[in-house]
C-alpha cells in the first residue's frame, strides 16, 4: 500500500538517537535491572498542589472541550510571568497553550515554514528538530556549536549560512544536549542578524528555570524584534510535568491566530483539568527551585565522580538535566560505547553524535536518578571504559 512521504520527512537522523533507549526498554520488560539515563524525565513527582488542582478540576466537571487558545486565567498569569522574564509587557493574546513544547515547536514550524524555505539550526540539536522543522517541506541548514567554545555559537557562522530562502533561525537555550546557556552578547548578536535580514527567531527555552551558574536571558527580552520572535517553553521540565503535556508559544498575535487555526484541525486544545494544573504550577516557585538545586547537586556528583578519569571526561553543563561525556579515548564510537555499556553494565545512555557531528565522540547521560544511583552509574561507566581498547 501507498504511504505519504510525510513520515519520511519526519524520520531524520535524530530518530536514531533512541535506538539504545528502545533496546534498554526491551531489556527492562524482559526482567533485566536497567539503570535508565537516556531521557530527560527525572524521578521527581509532580508537586502535590499541582496534582490536587487537576483532581479538583476533574471533580468539578472540567472534562468538556477546553479553551483552545488556553484559559484566560492561565494565559493572563503566564503573561505576567513572561513580562517579568522579558522585562517588557506581554499580553495574553500573544500566548497559545499547546500540548507540550514539542507540539508548540511543530505547530510553529508548520505556521512559519513551507516548501523551499530554509531554517537554520545550531547543532548538535535536540533529536526531533530535524524532523520538526522539515515537516512542512522546509530545508534544515545546520551551523555547528563547538565544544571548545563551550557550545556557544559563532554569529559569523550563522550569518554565512543565510541565503535568500532563509526564513528562521532556531535557538535552544539552555541547550540540549550540552547544557550551555547563550550569553547575553551572543543572544543580542543573533537578534541583530534576525533584525537585519527580516527573519524569524524561534527560541526553545524549556530549561529556562534550570540554570545553575548564570542567569537566564530569554529571546523574548529582545524588545526590538518582538514581532519576529517566538519563544516556546513548557511545564514539563521545570515542574516535573513531563507526562501532562502542556506548554506554550509566545509570539506575535497573528502567529497565535494561525496556531489557533492549526489547533482546530489537529488537537483541539489542551484538557481543561491539565490547564488548571498548570495554573497552580505557576505558584510553585519553591518546588521549582528545589528541583533545580537537586539537579545541580546531581551534576556536581557526576563531575566529582568522573574527575581525573583518563577515558571518560565529563563536560560541565551550565543548566538542564544532562551531562555530556567525552568517550573518544575509549577507542569506540559513541554508539558502540553506549551499546557496550548497556550490555555489560546495564546502564542506558544516548550517543550524542545522533544530535549532530559537533557531538562526535560524546554520549549524553540524564540526571534522572538520585545521587546514590548516579554514583553507581559513574562507577559502571568508568569500569566499562577501562575495559575498552583505548
């Protein structure tokens, strides 16, 4: 039978990043005791007040068709939060509530990019980006982030990548997989490029509340290109709500109107009781801070355990819930090392070069388990590396 070419467009290189994880899941189902460090879903429970708000909403009958743009209460409160983050006024009509940041990115791509257009991505990229921004027929153009420069972009590289068909520059800060945070001067430089060429700036900011070493500066703070900027985030990482599927797009009102049209045909909004939970989440700053502090402590455990190792070198992240490990000294490719680690030590990590060639020689481990288990994971990683040919 015939199938649409669409699914071919969304099965890009990044899809291969999950092969190790899927193998680990199969082993777990077969009864093996696997230590999962592959995906960004830490062992934090959603804070109780958030769960209680959802329960109350369900018991109160909030189980009908939802407010498709997002409830007025949620968009108003979120607008106030983003106004403080951006340092400029944000109005509720510039916000669209979506089923997670992934849908927000996908919807934004379909609304802004079409056949023949180009989108510039900074690689290594999150695994789904190539598919997401190519879904509507656009061409993805990548610009490298250099480990030697702390995974900060060179604005000159971005400028050189622009062609008459370029429509958008996509940034991800704090960055997955490296955990780097765009410096204010580099963000401003990218903003200047966007302004000079009349482009869209699409910013994935899902790890904004998990910065360890320096304050986060949002793309939304670039007031002079507010009508060209789309900032996307979610409650998944900041509030331990990965399974709730709720995020948002903040951008020019015409884009929000286009996203509404897309939602009519595609998703018909986010469940009202989930939106009620998100509204309650915006009052949980202490819980957000506690989870950030624990992730920072977990990062420091990994850095301490792997300090001085000859065959595995940890690259300190500035934010987020991942640590990149340089395993090039083992003599194995990232995929082969990850495979060997799973088979011999029952630890599941991702080969980071699936996210782009700038991550050659690197694997990504998630800070998804407690500090004791992370110490054990580091012990197993070190033991596996010691047995490699080098």
